[in-house]
């Protein structure tokens, strides 16, 4: 039985998971600095230990409407190596709640139902059940593509 450690988090009553290997840290939502002409799902950037990190409204990116930001909102700081680059790139996911870290059996992953969703289905690898709840597993690589990759590159080049 092959398992992976997954971080379970909640957005608008829906549970999601992502491999803990991508998680750098989890913080309370700090002050955000707006980025002119950024896509609608980019809430802004934060400064964390000298790193400028774009923060996205994960709910908007997933086609679920805007999150209601509150004092308990949390940001999962993701880390990923971009293709053909040595450095790590950081990205913040705003969530309603970070729930747990759990082992997930990789063989029990199920495909999404054959229904058209109102989001880019490449953002989710599939679904699995944890404690009687269906959880969608986020595909981190696909979250970084497109506008987010461009914004991260602009930050790296100090062209904000």
C-alpha cells in the first residue's frame, strides 16, 4: 500500500489536499500589497522573511467565487522549483482553514466525475475520501502555469 502525506485544507465547505512536500509554511493572512493589473485571482503580494510572495484567492482560481477574508484566514506558502531553474519559487494559497495532515493511499485516487466544472480541471488531479469527506487533490504544477508563472518571473526580475 503506497501512501503520500497530504495537507488537508478547506475552501467554502469543500475539502482539498496537496502533497506536504510542496508546503513551505502556513501563516495567518498578513497585510497584502496590491499588484496593478494583476489577474482577478491574485489578491496581492506579501513580504515574508524578505521574500516577495504572490498570494492567490484559491477559491477564485478554482471557480468557486471569492473567499470572505477574515482574521482566521490562512495562507499556505507553497514552494516549487520552476522548470530549468535552480531556485525555489513561493506562492501563497489563501484558505478558510487548514485542517490536518494525513496519509492518503495513492491507489484510491478517483477521477473527477464526468461533469463539466466551472474551473480548469487540470488544477485538480482527482478525488479521494478522507474520514467520509470527498477531497479534491490540487495539482500544484498546473497552478503555477500561465499568469502566476509570469508574475513570479516578474518578481524574480524585480519588474513588479
